[in-house]
């Protein structure tokens, strides 16, 4: 079944068509929803948008003067307006740059060598610029490789800047250890977020001596992380070993109770405003004609 679309340009608008409008037969995406649509016409955003874009591009290619040419936003990191507090001016910067300027570092991916190096460089630079202000690590990730995660953990402990951590949705494995390593009193979690702690694991190949060396190193790292976790959470070391024999999951309340975070971050409740507080002792005046109340 062929689809028919109608595009009304601003120059052709009349009383019969007072505004831009599109009409198409019943569609899902760009395909007909059913052969039995019986010509029922409803608005379809996908068809509307595609028709408008392609016809605008066609007009531009024909070289005709038009004000309807559409400039598409380039695909990539979004740019946001940022106010320079020192100069009092606004400028467009990419989203990550805007967060870095507010000393916010977002960990939202697997901790591999490349990603962890970016985080480490950002942390070191911000600490060098001003070590009296707090850094904020926003965490939403599954953890990742052990060595890059340990590099971030040790760097956090070596910086002079206080570091607050916040779990946005989930923090598993090494990301959970980083979450617990934040400054006490500055660790938070959203109500529906979850945390998972587990002992580090690894693989070893080669001769027997190589496998033994790998196992010895893995045990050393495990003992180090468990000791650090006991200090960060206040739990006995024996309990840490027992609980993390298998993967242990926590919801937000359990994470606070265990000592991984300090509080659950909830949006503040706005105080209801009464009519008397708005108008004082006066009676509210009736809106004049043409005004929006």
C-alpha cells in the first residue's frame, strides 16, 4: 500500500491550512501498520520529520533561496552552555568539559586501561589546580579490569582534594570498592540504585610456576582490597571474607547499613505554597482579559 504525505510550506499556508501540518496513513516507523487501514489518516512524527528533512535538503541542493534549510546537529558529544564564573560570560563547551569544570568526574563505563587513564589524568589535573575543593565521582558502571581499577583507587587515596562518591544507578565489582573509598560523610546513593561486592578473580595460563605466581598476586590484591573495605565500611575483616565468598548484592538501604555509603540521596520536598503566602492579606485579583493566570 503506497503512502501519501502532504507537506504545506509557509509560503503556501492559507485559511484552509492555517499551520504546518502533515497527514499520512497509519504507519509504524516508515512502514504501513496494517493493509486494512482503510485510508485513516493520523499524524505520524517519523514520516513528518523525514519528509521535512529530505524536502528541505532537496530545496537547498537546487540552489533556491529559502529560509527553510535545516542544519542538523552533528553526531558526537553534546555541547552545553557554560557560564564562566570568573568572567561572567557564557560559552558553548562539550558536556564532559562542563562537568570537569565543576570538578565532577563521571565513571559510566568498564574500567579499562584507556578509560582509567582519562580519569586519572583528570583527577590529577583538578587536584593540581585546587586541592582545597572537593572532587565528585559519579559512578554508574559494572567495574572492569582489576589493574586500572586499582590505579583509580590508589590515586583517590593519594590526592589532597577530598573526594565524594555517588552511585547513580549501579556499582559492581571494582566500581563498588571505589564507591566505598570516598570521603566518609560524602558517599551517597540513589534510592533505586544497587551495589555488588565480590572478590577479585582472574585467569592464569602457562607453566605451573606461572600459574602459582598469578594466584599469589591475586590473593595479595584480594587481601589488600578486603582490608581497605573493612576500614571504609567499619565491618570486621572476618565478616568481609565471609560475605564476599560469593557475590553480595545490596540495595540502597542495605548499602547504607553495611557502611558502603553514608546516606540515600533523595530530592528535597518542596514546601506547599498557600494562596495566602502568594497574595498576602489581599484577595487575588481576577486576571484581565488576554492575560494568563
